[in-house]
């Protein structure tokens, strides 16, 4: 089966509040499960890095909703590829908060600890998301 993998970065607007993360994850997980979309979200108070995987029509539709979300601005597609397998198939929407593990993997992949998703090259973005996946997989389920 063929899937689409879309990775985008965006900047958080003033409409985004720290409490919005929980709401975003709840809605994304519910909607993504219904639409057979998997992925991963990485966020700090300034920006988002997200991967969406699934059928082309559903990924495109989901991304259109993100483009219309007032909590995002400067939305940039970092990569859009066809693939035969999912990198993040275990989650409807995985998430890792900005913590020391996150800063360590950013330093390893980009040379800086700062999370600047709009400055990432496509291969850096995918490497960071894969590392986040691996970190999440190593955390006991009750802590994620």
C-alpha cells in the first residue's frame, strides 16, 4: 500500500495558549484514528513540527484544516513524499514535550539546542521526528 508522509513546520500565533496542546492532541488523535492517519507532533511555545502519514486525500484534508487553524502561521511544508510504510504507525498522534531529552536530540541533529522548526531541512526534520519516536517508545506508557 502507498502512503503520503507530509512534514510541516509552523509558528504559533497569539491565539495559541499553552493549554491548547492538550486540546489539539485530543482532537487530532480522535480525527486521525477515524481517517487512518498516523503521525507525530513536536511543539514548544514558538513553533510546531508535525508529520502526518496516511492516504493522500486524508492527509491533504487534514493539512488543509491545519492551514485554516488560527493558532498556526508561517506554515511551510518541509517534505511531502510517497512511501510504502509508515514511520509513526504506532500513534494517531505521538507527542514529546520540550524537555532535556528533546534539547539533546536537537543538538545531535542540528548542532543547537533551540527548537526552530521553520529552519529545518527536510532530512533534519525527519531525523528529529524519528528520534522523538524512539524516545517515546522508551518511555513507560503511563508517562506519555
